[in-house]
C-alpha cells in the first residue's frame, strides 16, 4: 500500500500505484485535516462573499447566487464543462490524472468533504477510470474540461473505462457498490480547478522519458561497439573537464555498459603506438562521426532536462493547485491563480524538445548503420540477402525518418501559444494539458524509432557474427530480443516486428539506472 496525504508523494510511489497497481491508503491525520478544513469553510462562508461558493464562475463571478441554489451551482459547473472532444485518454492516463488530483486534495486546503478523496481512492484501487477527452483544457483555471469529466464520474454520471470497456458510470457503480459523491459546499469547483490532468500525464511522461533515455544510452553504446569505435570519447578523463552533471552521468553509463566489450578499441593501442608515421592517408578513421562520438554531449542535456522536469512536476504533484485556497490555519480564504499551469507547460515543452533531440540522434545512428558509404563495414541497409533482390532494413528506415520529422514539428512549444478566452477573463493561458499530451506523443514516437534502431543493430551483429564479442549487457539484450525478433534474410512484412520491438522497449526495464550512478 502507498500512503497518500502524510508525506510527499514521490515519482517512485506514483509509478508503483500506476504501473505496479499498488493500492492507495489515505493517512488518518490527513483525513482529519481535510475534515477540519471543510468545517472551517462551512462556517466561514456562511455570511461572506466567496468566489465559486455563492458567486458565478469566471467572468460571471459578479453575479451572486441565491442560497437555495448553491449546491445546484456546483452540479451545473460539472455538467456544463463536461465538453471535451477528440480522442479518449487511455484508462492508464485517466488513472494518473486521478492520482494527481487525489494527492492535491489531500493537502487539505481545498475545502472539500472527505467523501471526495475516499471516492477517488476507491476508484483508483478498483481500476475504474473516468472517460476523459484529450481536447478541451487551456491550462489556465487548470484543466477545467478534463477534470470536469472526472467530476462527472464522481457524481455518478458519464462513462468510465472498466475492464477495458467504456461503460455507463451508473452501471459500474451499481456493480461495485460504489456510492456517488454528494455535493456539500464547493466540491465541483475544487475538483475542476487544478493542474492534475497535465500533471498526471506529465509524471507518466517523465517516467517513460527516463526509460527511453536509458535505452538510448544502451543502443548508442551498442552502435559504437559493433563499429569498433574508440573508447576515449566516453572516458572519465575527457568528460570530467566538461562540468555538466548529465554529460558525466551518460559517460558513466556508457563505461559501465561497455566495460567488458571485446569490440571497443583503445586509442592508445591502435593510434598512439610507437614508431614513425609514414602513411599519407589513414585507412583507419581517426575520429568517428558525431552521432557516435558526441553521445555524452547530446544526451547529457536530455538527462538534465528530464531531471529538472521531475523536480518541477513532483513539486506540482504535491502542491495545492486550485482556487480559492481555503486556509483554516490562518482562518482565511485566499483568491489567486494556483491553478495556472505554466510550470508544467514549460517543463513539458522542454522535455519534448529534448526527447525529439534523442530521436534525432537515434535516426542519425540508424542512418550510419544503413549507409555502407558511411560505415564501410556493412552491406547497404544491413541487407543479409542478395543485393538488388533483397532490401534488408530499407523499408523501415522510411518509418523512422518520417516519425522523427513528426517529432520535430510537434516540438513547437505550447507555452508561448496563449489564446485569450472566457470573455478575456483567462487572458493568458498555459495550454499545459496540450503540452503534456504532445510530449507523450513525441515519447511514444521515439520508442518506435529506437525500436527500428535496435532491429538494425541486431541484424548488424549477425552480419558480423560477433555476438560472442559483445559486452555482457549488450549480448544479453541481443539474445533476449532475438527470441521474438529472429534474424531474417528473405524479405517479409516488418510492421508487426516493429510493434513487438517497440512494445518491448516500452515495457521492459533497462538494466541501468541513473540513480545507481548518482554517487559515482
């Protein structure tokens, strides 16, 4: 069980709830705090004008709502803003949104009844996910439309995803004996106003980006290995004089991966040997192409970008991000804009740019392996069949190239793309959920590109018949993937192989952890 409410919810705990389906428990002290906060709001709001409790919303906040309509006001907000469109988020992403919203409400500054957090816990633990649409949120009053669809399910309406099927919420609640939420004071606004959709998706992006980067380092190391590159470009001595944390972490990973390789060459042994240099033209390439030689300098900034995004998103995950803030400690209600998604939007934009760069590196390494004029080592397109008759990896290169081009276009930042709306009440917006969703697409695309690179590397290993000379870690990867993607000579459709290898990279756990190297 993962306790929520007492301490900071970490990235690892979030991942365990989402990926390992660990159950959530709500700490008693946090529940007591929520109850105290709720009772304070009940008393405090009895004779005061407070936004979203006895007023309209947004630019209609100037209109007072009669006492007999206060609860209906919250239902109206939920139903009217359940206006999403486009693709449904997967049940997996919707669950991430619920975890993020639960953790924010558990901070005890939202004035909600404990029923809200108890119901969210129940839905998370029973794998009941709200149907949330991708289009709708502008990320200013938070993810209003996405979270409205969550609230709609909480009050027993709309649809849910349960057991991989879209079903009416009422049917599933009846089946599982789940009681819908009753509105008490401001539960509608408290659920809608917040950054939990962009944050939940963003946390998933960070987890997958970390995995993607580990694979990129492994495949980059393996690419160097099979072309028998020199070892000094990832050496401690070369990288330590460049004072960037990420670069040195990537170099340390490469050294660990390739420490027992019998294919990587030592420059001192091959080019620094004693004797008079008599050649005018050196047959042996003195330095590798940048996509092989500058891996630590290219992936180092990616590492640092992911690390900073994790810091910011975990801070957002554990923040109070709705409005107004109900502060029972200071006996006051504070109006402001904690629901604004700029922090998340900016980090997602930076992350998708970094991951696009990672996919560009993969594509260049792929191109190097496929172009015999560059590598002077493998047949064109690593074709193990008859040249001219067979095509090897030629067809799948098109897929990798077009996918990277899509990443490059998707990398235009949402953060600078504000469009005023809501009668100009929301006159500067973050587009944070859009940024998070586009980043997810870039990450998904990049797994596809790396999958094609891995397929090519394995074909190259078999062409050289060098698996016994690989490092232990890369040889293990070769053997594992060859079990479901065997060596091929004759041309066969490759789309199912691409899907299998991509799925493997997304779900398998790379053997090398950044945290294990953090003290190195």
